[in-house]
C-alpha cells in the first residue's frame, strides 16, 4: 500500500505560513476596526443626545433673548393685548376699584357745581337707587369706554415699555425697576389710564373726581411662586441667547458625521430633536392649565390666559417651526437614501414626471437648447436650488412652521421642473410637428 500524500516543499510551507499571517493580520485589523466603530458610534450617540436635550432649551433661550431681553420686541409682542376684550375688562375693573377707593361719596353731589348737578343726578339716577352702586357703575362705564378707545392702545404700549425693565428683573435678576415688583408678581402701573378715566368723569359732570390725586394701581401681568426659583435659569438662558441653538446644531451635526451610518443617524437625530421640542410645547400647555388654576380669585382668568398666550406665542411658533423643520429634513434624508421604499417613492416621482413629459412631447412642445443645458448641469442646478432654499430660511426673520413647509414645497416644485426639463425623452418619441413636417 502506497502513501498518496506528497511531501510539502519548503516553498509551499513558506507560502502557507505567509497566508496564515495575512489572515491573522486581517482578523486583528477587523477587530480593531470594530472597536473603533463602536467607539465612534458611542461618541456620536452621546453628541446627538446632548444636542437633542439642548434643542428645547435653545428655543427658550431664543425667547429669553428676543422677547424678555429686548424692549421693542417685548412691546411688539404684548401690544395686541390692548385689543383683547378680557384684558380691557380687567383693566377697567382695576381702574374702577382704584377710583372708588378714593371717592368721597358723601360729598359727591353736594360738591358738584350747580350747573353740572342736574346732569350728574340724571346720569346716576339711571343706574340705580343705591348711591354707591350707581357711582360704581357710572365710573366703571367710563373706565370701559376709555379702555375700549383707540387711545388705550398707546397707553398700553407706554406702560408696558416702562414695565419691561421690571419684567426683565423678575425673570433674570437684571435691569432696573421702573414698575414695582411685589413679591412674585410682575405688575403694570395703570396711572395713565386712571388719569384718562378721571378726565372723562370730570367731562361728564363729576368734577369731584378732578380732586383725586394721582392714582397708582397695579395690573398683574405675571404671577407665580416659582419666579424667584426660575430667575437664575432664565438669566443663564438669556445670556446664552442665540448661541445655544448654534451649539445644539453643531453637536447634532458632529454626531451625524461621526456615525458609521450617517443617513440613518441624520434621520434619527432630526426626528429626536423634533420630538424633544414638541415635548416643550406640550409642557407649556400643561403649565398653562396649572398656572391659571393657581391664580387668586380676584385675578381675571380670561385676562391672565390672554397674557400667557401672548407671552408664549413666540415659544409656540418656534416649537412648531423646529418640529416642521425636523420632519422635512428627515423626509429629505430618507427619500434620498438607498432604501427599497425610498426607491419606490422616487420611482413613482420619476414615472409621474416622465408621463407628463411624454404628453408634452406628443403635444408638440419643444424645449430647444434648454433641455440639453439642464440635463448637462442638472446636479449643479439641484444644489443651487437647495442652497437658495436654505439661504431663504436663514434670512427669514422669525420663520414659522408654515414658512418651513412653504419653502420645502417650493423647492419640491422647482426640482420637479428641473426633472421635467432635464429628463431623457423616451426613445422614438418625436414632437407631433416633426412627424407632420
């Protein structure tokens, strides 16, 4: 019996040893690469999570810098409250209480001039038998007339401009105190409005109202036991200002770039930012209910709700904008990826535009040199359109969610036009005019 195994030559042994060494080196390199990938993925996840946590804080920081920290922006924000009927009623009530506490009803009629007394008696007589009730109704009627006049808007903006430093002090601990900050309340001084009401009363025959000295009465703008506790945090956010959104964006971008699967990380990151910011909006709604429930009985719930909604309008607008932007970016990243469903959507998109192009071809539409030009520079044109959309968004002052959606839809339409102009004509297709020539 013979042995079929041939002896291995020294050359073959050396070659085999070299191959084993290469395999071992490759396995070692793959192990190191996997460790590096795990490290990169972990760091990317940490950066994205921090960026998502900072996103809602960035929204609050922008509000603190633009609304709380800027007087003109604050007055523009709070100004529309002058036309709110609940605020007007609450202001009229406060002015009425302030004037009634200083009117001497016993000498009201006796001190009135003889010429004005019949008119005053007639006005009060229509309002009831009780002197105090009649006078209160009369004063309140004039206060509501002043609060409902066109002049009230200017008065409202004036006292709010004066009170802005008090609000800034209440929420940040900085600034002066043109209006008194009482405990945990931010109040407005309604003295200019009360002066107008006094003048209206004098014009209506109640000349005794002209003897009332200057009245300083307060209208509560913000009331919360947590103002003192939140002061430091809001101050820090105000100092962060517009830098905090940039930091959050940089962290999320760095996390996406460090990721092994960048497109998937981008979709996840922007959706996480949208969810985190959306939770801020939900929290503001919940806090609104709690805030109104804890107000004292003498504070108008409707007026307080109107003030809260106006003060937080910029916050809600920014929340909706960030959520819309996150959804748009996530959809764009997903649709441009290599997934099967994304490819199916792109195929439907291309097929639809191709069908329109074929119909136009059969109708005799000629593009001339436009088609070849767009076809040649289609990639450059696409990137120019995307850059233009991004520039419009960045230059837009206080963009809203609808602005983001509108820009995205306009970009989508322009990309469809580029696809229509730059797409290949189906083989054998010729314009009808060419066939009949």
